[in-house]
C-alpha cells in the first residue's frame, strides 16, 4: 500500500514536472520568437490619468513586427473630475485641473484581465507591472503581495510608480510620498524578495532648478538605492522631467559641480549601485538628448561606454495609432546612428531581456513557493 502510494505520488510528480517544464519551455520559445524587431518597450502605459486607453489587441497590432516585447502598465493615479473646479470640462490629464489625484488600485485587476484576454503567444510578449499601491502607506506592500496572490502567473514587476514628480506629487491626496518613508523601504524589500523588477520615477531635482545647484533629491535617491542592493531597479527617465531639466553647471563651477552626465557616469561606475539601470523613455527626455549635435554625441558616448545600464522605452500613454507610438523611437534616430552595434542591441533589446526574463523567472518561483492554488 505504502509502495503504491509512493509510486502514485512519483508518477504524479513526474506529470506535474513535465507539465511545468513544458509550459516554461513553451513560454521561453514564444518569448524568443518575439525578439525580432526594432526594440522592446521598457516603459509603456496602456491607460491614461482617467483610466482609459487603448485596446490591448490594437496595441499588439501597433507593435506588429517592429516591437518584440513590452512592459504593460496603467497609471496608478486617477484625476478627479471635480465639478466645483472645472464644471462641465472633464479633465483627462493632471495639468487640466486643480482637483487632486488619487490612487486607483483597480488598475492592477484591469491590467491582469486584459493580459489574460491575450493568447499565450501574445502574452509572452508582455511584462505586466503592478502600480496601484500608495508608496506613502505602510500597507502599500500588502497590496502588491495580494495582487501576486490573486493573479499568479501574470506580473513581472512594479511601476512605473512615482515619488517626486513635477506637478503630480503635490496633487496626490493624502500624505505626500517621500524617498525617506519606510513604507517605500518595505516595498523595495519585498521587490527584492520576490524578484519584482522595479520602475521608479523620481525627479532628480526640483522644477526650474538654478545652475550650479546640487540636485535636491539626488542624495536621498542614492541612499534609497543603496539600502536595497538586491532589488532590480530601473530609474525612469534618468531622473528628468518636462521642466526638471538636466543638471546645469556654469563654466566657472565645472571644477566642483558635476553635470548631469557626470552624475549618471558616477552612478553607473559605483559598485554599490550595480543593481540600478536607467530608462531613456519619454519624448521629453529625447528632446534633451538630441537638442544639439553636442548633446547627441555626449549621450551616444555614454550609451557606448556603459551599454549594459540603459534601456529604451517609449513612455507612450494609450497610443491610438502607430505614428504617435513610434514617434519617440524615431526622435532617438540621431543617437541610434552613433551607437556601436553592441550598445544599440543592448539598449533597444538585450538589457530588457536580461532584466525582465530574470524578473519573470524569479516572480514565478516566488508564486510557486507562496501562492496556494
Ligand atoms: Zn511613464
């Protein structure tokens, strides 16, 4: 009897292992089939600030053969339509109203549901991300854990979520997020434990910062990153924004104050920050990069020197058609032309696969160990 039970258990284990092995190999194949094309998109919003957006099946059509894989997230914040503020005008963007933004956690269930509406081959092209948590809430981390338990097999990471973001952070209702809030440390501790890839938006500086001034959030940001050496963290937009411009240094101060390029170079050569990558997404960032022939060659030189540390992303929001979606990639053409084949491949495709494949595998392993099915 005992022997029979053991034999039965062994047979069952073999079936489960075979099934698991098959599905892992199958999704790896599908992911590999999707590696052709111009780029993988490390920063893509399916929905906007009022939680509306493109149909995922239309997005797959827009990606076509040009985009192999893509991150998939909404926006964690909802712009309130306050009748008292804008009357019949319905704001769709945070700059269109003085009313607050609030965390809209349903976004994660929505993203999981649209991901599950895809066939297996298309699913393999996406890395869904959890965003609907409040990083100023000590319970924020519990939301992330709950999403993984509710939708196992779906998510690869967390973000893009924001701590300091021009015009946005000050509009979020409730406590203002901060890099020194232990609620954020709890979130990054868990990201490290579960293997979740983190996409973090944090402006390096205040808007309209003065020339030669030390960027206000840089020290806190580096301290935060150093407190979480086991988390895989992508600093979105290299810390830049629409009006948070690259750090400016006058000729007189160049000896003592580092420029934006020097700040980034110091970080990518710092062994305590080797777990940190930078995404070069957003058309606002592309504008800085290709502003002049000098900026273009400076940026290209940085990518050529440190090709393992940067990822391209569009940061498009709910694109309605191919033209607006691919516009950001086209803006980068002057830089693409100056890259070595190795740097070009890594920034557009290779680094995405390295980080997100590892994230996927680690999160699936965490789920196997922690989610009862
Ligand atoms: Zn974004």
